C-alpha cells in the first residue's frame, strides 16, 4: 500500500484479505492541480464542515474513541443506531479500513458499497477516495437494447443512488478522515434477513474453507455441509455466503493444485466414499498424461435402468399390438406410481434440495433489482416487474409476448358489461371473449387461464393495452404471487426461532468458529501451537472450577408457564384396526371371507385350495429368480 494510504497492521491484513480493487476504480482517477498532499486534521474538520469537534487523541490518533484501526474496532460500533452526524466523526488508519467500515455500515442498513472516484496527488499517492452505494449510476444503453439475446439479461440494480462517503488523508496525523457523507438513497433498502446476500458482503474466510474441506474429506456433500452451517448459524440468512461460493472455493483450490487430472481422480475418490455404486477407470499415454477416463455413479446407473425400462416397455407394446389400447396408455402415464417396483434394485435416496435456502435466495433475487424490459407493453411489464416475484414475472412475460401477436377486433355491449373480441393479427381465425365491468374494474376471459394459473392471460393483456391501462388491475392480482406476500409473517422464521435457546446456540457456534480460527493460526508454528494448547487447557480448568461453584446461570430454555404442557391425546385414524380392550381381548371383528373358495374364517393365504397349487407356484417363482440371477 502507498505511504499516503496509511499503515495496516499484520493483524488487520490477516483479518481482511479482500482485493483492494473492490474499493478502487482506476477509471475514475483525478489529479490535484495544486499538488496538495493531504490536509491537516484540524483544517479539514473531522466529519466535514458541520463538525467543530476538537481533536482529542494523541499525536498519532491513539486514545480516540472515533479512531478505527481494523476489524475489532469496526465490530464494536453499533451500525444500526449510528446517526449521520456521528458517522462523520470517525477516522481511519487506511483507505481499506475506511471502505470496510462503510461496507459494514451498508450491510447493516440494507445496501452494499463499492469504490468510485479517486484523487491522486503529484507524487502519485492517493489523497482522496469516494465510496458509493452499489446502486449508484445507470446501466449503459448499449447493454439494454441488445437484440437476439441468448439468455435473460441481468436485473437492473443501478438507479442513480445518491448515497456516498468521501474520505481524505490528513498527513499530520496519518489518518483518513470523513470529508463528506450522505445517507440519502433513492431506492428501498433490503430487509435485514438479506444483509449477507449481496456480493460485497459474501465471503468465505480460511476458517470456513478449512471446515468445509474437513467435512468433504469424510464424504459429506456440499449441500449437506451448507445445511449444517445454516443450522449452526441459526438459519441460512446468517451464514454469510451462498452455496455457489462454496463451489467457487472448491474450484479455486482445484486450480491451485496445478493438475486437473489429479484433481479429477481425487474428486472421484471422494465421491466413491459416499456412493457404493461409484466406479471409475482411466488410462494414460507414454508420457503419463491422462488419455481416457470413464466413470459412472449410482444416479447415472439409475438413469440407465429407467432407459432400459422404457425400451422394454416399447418392445412389449409392439409385440402384443397394444399401441391403441387406452388402458395401457393410461398405465404408462402413471408409471411413476409403480415403475420403482421394476427398478427396485436401484437406490435413489439422498437427492434432496435445501428448499429453505432456495426460497431465501429466490426472495432475494425478486427484490434485488428490476428485470430489463423487453416487450412492447412497457408500462404493464414495468408494473408487473415491481409487483410479481421474479419467477412469476417470467411466466407473465410469456403472456406479454403472446399478446403482441393479438388485437381487439370487436366489442359487444350488454346491460352489465362490455364483451370484447380478441383474435390474432394474422394466421388462425380463432376468437376469445373478454368481459370488462367498468364499475369495479373486473376483467374475465373465456379461456379462464386467470382462474387456473392466477396470472392474466394474453387476451386480458391485449384488452388492457386497448383500454390504455398502464398497470394491472387489482382484480387481476393475487397476493400470493407478489413480492410482499410474506410481509404478514415478516420476522417469523419457521424452524429457526428467536428464542433464548437459539440466541445461546448462535453464540456458542460463534465461539466455535473463533476456535477454528485460533487453531488455524496456531497451527502454523509449533511453538505457538503448544503455547495455545496450554492457554486453552488452563482456561478450561478455570471454567470447570467456576461451574462447580454453582455460580453459572441456569440455561433451562423450556422453563416457564408452558413447562408442564403435554402433547394432545392420540386419536385413532381410519383403517388402523380395532384396539385391544383393557382386558386384552379385541372388539367385535368382521368374519374374514376367502376370495378363493368363498369360505369364512380364513383368507386366500391359508386356503386349502391354494395349498394344493403351492408346488406349482414355488416352481414358477424359483424359475423367475434363476432368470434374474442369470
């Protein structure tokens, strides 16, 4: 780091290893005409023109409660209650620390920070830096009007936000001071549960990676690891990174190993520990380079079983001439209900998804930015983008594209409503009837897609455009498809409560992660490892003695007025049979009727007529078993 940027301690550089390119934008560099190398602290005014506080620290800034040296100081600041005036009083030992402070403030407030303009003095050192909200500026038009897109454009996140932090270097005390600060945003801030999902707030540190690799070495999959970390942290919203970040960290380590071939074989061995059906084989050339690699896991073998079943089914249909048999066709359509009996030797368990995590990410994607408008119905599309969740909006956009090929070709008036006729602009001559009641703005289409899917059909969209309606009518909006459907239960996280026990558990897991970091740092030197072990054991002994004294707090999380609450009484469900009475005898039961001889008192399994046929059945069963063995 340049001398003008201040100094960073070894501890600070260990805790924060982010690339400085995150907060420096080389395209926005300006130069001071006067050659000024920085301004004294008392001249610039710590916090800007509005602050007349006298500097109370030492010559190097020590002893000042507003001095921020690194991560420890940042964590001590209550960012939630920090006012704009108080923010201006802080000063920092480096530009990196200033950015980290502002980015942590942004995380707690519901946005993210990034670097923008940099001022360089005549010596080439940076004397001033501006950080802005991640939604500052606008996307270039050339990226908005692309034709023949091969994939969906990224959502628009930049909306010209005004929030920023400007810091300037004070040479006389070697500190970065706040020259100007504004917390004025032109967009809604993200809810607290999404504060760790923006890219600048997501990061896996070395301890997280070490913990992940330890579990991967014993065959635990990434999805299961992510779920475990979420459970330890009190929910996916508290993890601090996403599952995709875990895969990126794995790929980064593989690339650093220097050999993709060795990494591939190592990966297959790891899969084999958790999949008994895993098989792989490889060959090498004269120079020892990988030439051929074949592998198959349990899932691919299961897919092969499914393909074999389909082939056998088609051969059977052709052999017996059942192509037009309605019962056979319906039986095949319901094959998911019975086909597992055909391939029951294949194991398909374990393929599960973390639905709670996917739901959280989907909700975040719905409120983070706006989709790029693409259809001719700009006003309706924009209104739908702000209203619907991202997944529902993509389905509604299909209706918008279909509506662009249609027109309103006529209208009929009735005493209660207007009935509009919608048809294609060209091609098929099919017509649809859409009714509109002006008094309550109710719209209904004969296709009834709105009633079945919950989103307006293309025929309704055409009518809205014809009537010059700029947004969706209230009668066409179902709350369950909107971004705000969960506001009524906001703050209630099913499965991860905010009870005292959950808070205690979260604190314990935080302590555990600190222990992981302590082990990682101490493990780099043998002498430090022994010293750290001794300190830990001494502290453990001290805690044991303290607990034996009986001064520890009682963490009985179930205590309270509900402590004696019992589960509801069990109710006998239908079909479970009669219960035995207190005396051990059963109630009156219906006499069993045999389906073979129609006699009473036994069933077909114990029927004497079936017993005569048993030898033949045994032979047939044995023959089929021999065929399977072959």
